[in-house]
C-alpha cells in the first residue's frame, strides 16, 4: 500500500419517477448516504466470505499467498484476536474498543494485536484515515499485507519473506507467528501456544481452502443486524430506512405489522447477509423448528450465560426471536449486546440478551460453519 489508504465515502441524492423502481432506489439512496445498502452490507468492506476468518483467508489468497500461507496467518490471528479488528488485549471476544479509547494504551489491539496500538492508529490518522475505517477488518488486513511486503509506516519485510517461503500450513503458521507476532513464549516450540495456532491454521485450511477463489459475497450476521437495527432502544414503529428497504428486498413479508415482527427481522438478516438464504421468512415457531432440523445449525437448548455465546447466535422460541451481537456501544453511550424487534411494540433496535421469558427458555441456534 505504500501510504495508508483512505476509503472514500460517497454522498449524493437519487430521485425517481417510476414506482417499479422504488425498492431499488431506496437501496441506492441508503448506500449513497454511507456504507449501509443491501449491496454494501453483503460486501461491507470489499472482502468476500462468511465471517472474519474466511474473509481474512480469502484476502491473503487473493493477494497472492498460497492457501497454506493464508491459513497460517489466520491461525495466528485466531489466537491473537479471534480475527476481531476492534478487540483490545485481554478483553473477551465480541468486545469492541474504538481507536479513540485505546490510542494511548500500552496494550495490544486489532487483528494482530499491534503493540502499542498507537503505532497503527497515529500514522493512519495522520494520513487522514477516520477511526471507523481504522477499526475495519479490510483496512487492517491491507495494513498487514503492506507490512509483510515491506511497505507503509511499519515495514516487516523479513517476516513477509519467511511467510512466502513456507510450503506447508505448519511452516506458514510458524513463519508468521515467530517472525511477525513474536509472542512471549515463541521459543517453546513444543508448547500449547504453538499447538493451538497450528491446529487452528489446519482447521482454517480444511474449512475454507476449497472455496478461497469463489469470491461469493456472504457478508456477516452481526454486521447486517447492526446495520439494519437502531443502535438505541425506544424507536416504536419508526424503522431505519435501511431496514424498510432491506425487508422489502430480502424478505418480502406483508401483512400484520411486518416491520415490527421479530421473526421477519431475523430472517431478513439471515437472507441479506448470505448466512442462510433459505431461512424461514416469518413465524417464530416455524423458525425454531427449521433451525432444529437443519444441518446448517448447531442447536443449544440449555445455555444460561453470556460466556457460552458467540456473536451471531440466534435466540428463538415459540413467540420471540432475536440476535446476539456481542457488546457494542449505542448512540446513547450505553452498552448493548443484542438486536431485536417486537411485534406491534418496536422495530429492530438495540437490546440486551436474555435466556428466558414468560414463554419459556430460548433455543440458541449457531451457524455450524461459522
């Protein structure tokens, strides 16, 4: 990359005269306001794949690395950050810390846990990159690629050369971990740290190696949910414009107050993100039976605490459903970890996870390949 790239934001206004184009134009208008169109969310950062691990793997393959080398990098990133670009050292996966809150910290942050994090954030800001871009997966992968190529403000060409010389996934895992990450116990070659990194890298290669060049846009459950739902509660029957357009384009359910229907919201997220285009479009009882019977999902009937959850988990029983997102900060400064709608009560908006209500305990469904 040489210099740090700046991702432009396109602005504008679209007008139309013909009714058949309203849905398409609604999506375009949303997109011109920022990054929140259905198309942009399907491919929110220019990356391809389902979830951060696959997106990172595909990124390095498309950059010219072998599948074994790409898997070796991602195997290390899983240990370092769970491949979460806004994760601070020591925090639980799913915790988001923004650049402004960590720039002067001595701790690590980002997908490779840059330490101290100011050496990533400060030169990026000096180049005019906004904080939202700095904490994006694409920007950080781009920054890392340039480091390995010997470019940018933090060149790491020696590490990149070792990685490019690797021929097996284990060699690539070692090359990136030893020469780039340089973690504290890297000289303990028989230790648990190396064993975990290599095991994760092999799993990444097995899981994503056959489809690395497919380029199919899958987006992500959490990213899509947070794009479509308000980031604060209390919005009644006033949906985000993004959600009104996406529900019409990706779900199409009409009838009784569909924009406040919790099942319609979850289904719209699953279809729009590409996570499950066959997801039942509405009616929570049918959705629960679907996830219970579908091989696409790992189902849990008795989870009781947040430590057992992963972002993107679907909570559903006969009466209600919502999406667990992991922690995020709403526009009101409060912390939320879920997004949900409620029939006749409110459109999709910020909420907090709960494991049971007056109708019983929730079934939790997790995409088995995420």
